[in-house]
C-alpha cells in the first residue's frame, strides 16, 4: 500500500497516519517530522528550513523532493508507506511521478477552516519522540507527559494562531489543487473529519474500502 494523505494543517493527517501505519504495518513518512527533527538537531537542512516553518510557509520544493527521494530508498519502504505532508505542491507531485512510484490511493481529510484553529490550539507534541496529543480529544495519561517515552509535551512554534492562518492560506493556494490533480488520475478518495478521532478513523477506513 502506497498512500498519500492530503489535508489542511491540523486536519488530522498525522493522527490517522498512525492508525493506518499500524493497520497496514508500513512506515509513515512525514516531511514535517523530518524537518522538525532537522531543526532540533540544527543540521544544514534545519537551518535552511527554519525561516520558512516559522513563517508558516512551505520549504522550497527542491529541498523537500530530495528528502523524499533519499527516504524512499530505505529498506523499510519496500512494502509500502504512508506519505504525510508530501506532496504539497504540483511540482512535488510531478517529481514523485517522475520517480516512477505507483501510488495506490490519495486520501484527502476534509475539515472546515473554522475547526482548524481549535484543533491546533489544543495540540501538544512530545519534544522528544514527536507523538501528538490534544488537550481535549487525545489526552496523555499523565498531564504534559508523553505516554510513549515520558518526554515533556510542548506546543509547536508554528501552531501560533497567526502562523496557522498563514499555513491555511498556503494550503488553499498550493496544496488543495492536488485534489483535482489526483482526482484526474482516478485515485483520490475523501474522508470527512469528525468531532472524535475514532469516528474520523471509521470514515478513513470506509473511504479506503478496508475493514476496521
Ligand atoms: P506538517 O508537520 O506536515 O504540518 P501540517 O500539514 O500543517 O499538518 P499538521 O501536522 O499541523 O496537522 P495534521 O493534519 O497532521 O493534524 P494532527 O493529526 O496533528 O508541516 C509543517 C511545516 O513543514 C509546513 O508548514 C512547511 O513549512 C514544512 N513542510 C512539511 N512538508 C512540506 C512539503 N512537502 N513541502 C514544503 N514544506 C513542507 O491533528 C491536529 C490536532 O487535532 C492534534 O492535536 C490531534 O490530536 C487533534 N485531532 C486530530 N483528529 C481529530 C478529530 N477528528 N477530532 C478532534 N481532534 C482531532
């Protein structure tokens, strides 16, 4: 299974990617996580990406395409993968196609903009392993402590309301057109985000035509 997840910031791509990865036993490749990790490690990529991320802009296509090209060569990708956050522009989608990769399905998770700010303002992320929580919808067992690695939960810097507004604009301008791009190829499916994570998961399974 080679799957692309599309959706606005905070639509729940990362949350559903985790569930699907377990279901299909394939890795999640999140360009956002790769870049955040590079920021944390202060690598050359991290330094290049910092300004873009802080402003809610996309990192340049050539940088992200190279990240994906290298990542997809790794052994754990042999049986498929879930791409979370890539492609995000038409040139990125064209580059993926030029790599001769046959994508099975593109799942777009639809959530209205009005809901996004609430979702994102409640999001907390583990500063160590990156696991994601929500103050209301996905609480950790112990307040502010990660269930997975006991790291401290923090708020992402690009989750500030003004930056989220910018990220939403960028999504509508540059990423949403990919729905038409993949619809034309006959591989787009839609799932509507629900109030509860488990209900969104049901919609996701239905859209992909797999048993829960
Ligand atoms: P990235 O990390 O990909 O951010 P994003 O697409 O903006 O998506 P998010 O991670 O914010 O949200 P999500 O949809 O995964 O939602 P989540 O599951 O966490 O990218 C960050 C930045 O990196 C970009 O701005 C860009 O600069 C750069 N970048 C990355 N990829 C790039 C690329 N290809 N090209 C160029 N630049 C790139 O859910 C959100 C919250 O809601 C969580 O707290 C969750 O618990 C909660 N929640 C989820 N589902 C539900 C539900 N159904 N009901 C209630 N709460 C829910």
